[in-house]
C-alpha cells in the first residue's frame, strides 16, 4: 500500500526501495526439499477430502452443505486441527458450467446427479488443490457423462505426463488439448498451474507460457470439459504432480470418480 511505502521511506531515509516481485517469483519456482515434504502432506490431505467425497456420493439425499461439512471434518481430523479451505462443491446441473467458486449450496442431491468438487486447503503455509467428478447414488453414468469424464481424465493424465525436465509449460497444455480432441471436445480453460505458498503460482499451463519445466516444480493439472448452459453435466479432473529428474511423480493417490 502507498501509505506503507511512504512510512518506510520516512523511517529509512536514503535507502533504495526496489520491487522484489521478480526475485520472489524466482524463489518460488523451484521447491526446496522441505517445501516438497510439506506439499506431500498437503496432497495427502487432498486425498482424504476426495476419498470422503467418494463415500458420500454412494448415496443421494444429502445437501451440499452436509457433504461439505463431512469433508471439512475429515480434513481437519487428518491435519490435526482446522485449516483454511477454499473452492467449490457443486452438484446436479450446476456442474455444466464453470462459475467458480460455486458452492456448496443448500441443494439436496438425487440419484444420477453429478458432483464436482474443486477443493484447496492450506496446511503449514502451503496449499493443496485437487478436483474430481462423480455420479451420485451408484447410478450408472450416461454415455455422455462417461465421454466428458474420460476426456477430462485423459487430458489430466496427458498433461501430467508432459511435465518433464526439458519440456515447457505450454507442452502440458498442448498434450491436454490433444487428448480432448480425441473425444471431440475442446479444453475449456487453462490446463493447470504451479502450487506452493499460494494456490495458483507461476508458471501456468497455457499455450503462451514458455517457462522451462525443471525438477522440483510442483503442479496441479486441472483440465475440464462442460456441456454448457443448455446441458446438465461437466467434468474436471485435477491431481498434484512433482517434477523429478526421472519425470513426473503423481502425488495424488485418490481414484477418478467415474
């Protein structure tokens, strides 16, 4: 804030004040062993959240509020205390578009509803960010639901596979788009981002980001496909992945919902 800058100038006459954004961005680019260890722990908390969601989706009749309360409770138990959570839990026709953050809401689920949860949480100063899509009530998904879900999952897996030293951020975006094309669907939004002390760190997995991929980076890969305002379904699939010298190591262990 300007008022803070002026106070510093007055308290430290003759000192040069410089913009440290570039230095901070560089420092965040490659994670240290300590940071990677914490991000492994945050990823484990994301696994807890999505495994809890999978159990809740077996039966219809709960509200989104009730589902989110159970998911929060399971994360807090895993962390040993409450932690900040951010994101969305949407069910039914609200999965058809991206209106982030979109919930939870006081809507009671019915068999055959879709459930999409994109959840982030901060533990020990570092974040997790993972997404999964389900069909509620142990109802067989429709052909179109399977198509959208499989497209999103394939794009996520292709994007993660592309995260290797020597590649570039745009390569993961291109790999996801190529996977979507096999299903006749576009990539509805960016393919992902780095994660660390903020949820959404640079580089981003988009066609115009040419940042080299290096060992020690940690990404969240999250491609999605949605039927749009006239539809009733959309799918987004997101897991956390560590770049190593040997290639990508997928930190997330939860199973795809469809």
